[in-house]
C-alpha cells in the first residue's frame, strides 16, 4: 500500500514539474506580449497626447491591463513620493521578480529613452525596442509551441515510469 502511495506521489510530482515548466514558458510569452503592447501604447501617448513621463506612468498604472507586469504599480508609487522618473523606473523594474533578465534589460532601455529625447527620437527608439521585444516574443512563442507540450508529456511519462519502478 505504501509503495502505491509513493508511486502516485512520484507520478504527481513529475507531472506537476512538467506542467509547471510549460506554464512558466506560457507566462513569459504573455509578459513579452504585454511589453510589446505597452510600447505601442506609450508611443501613442507620446505621439497623439504629448504626455509627460509621469502622466504616461500614471496611465499605465490606471489602465490595469499591465498589472501582470507588476512594475507599473511600483513606478506610480515611487513617482507619487517625488522620486525622479529615471530612478523610479529603474527601481520599479529591479524590484519586479516576475520579469527575467532579458525582459528587464529591454525595459531598462525603454525607461532610458522616455523623456530623454525629442518626440521623434523617443518614437524612433521605442520602435527599435518594440522590434527587439517582438523578435524575443516570436522566438519564445516558437519555443513554447515546440517544447511546451514536450515538457508536459515528459513529466507525465517520467512520472509514470518512476511510479511503475517503485511498485
């Protein structure tokens, strides 16, 4: 009886591990998509509304669609207490645990562009950053498409094999 319970636990553990890895890949794909959408929205705010960086930060936070990126709330709070935009942006990005290194680097780059150039310079630089994010998104989407199901399947298969070996 204990062996059967142990086998079930091992099977469950490996299955959950495979699903977890696959879910992490899907979450990164969604974050990259949100970053691309955010650059588009920021470009529109600069081009059509001529918003300041503080207003842009406020709009990003109030829009609620970027909550999953987590840093917009931190950024808004930092700006409210009077911290300069570049410092607040960098602090918000560095304190966000959900983003990986590549995502953080692109967002640091985006923060360095905002408010530091004329309108055309900002729009041009944001376009380049968006292009890089799009490339990252396309690569990761393909990786998830090809390997996401593989990780789930391997987790279940290895779990089943290990469970059978225990019984």
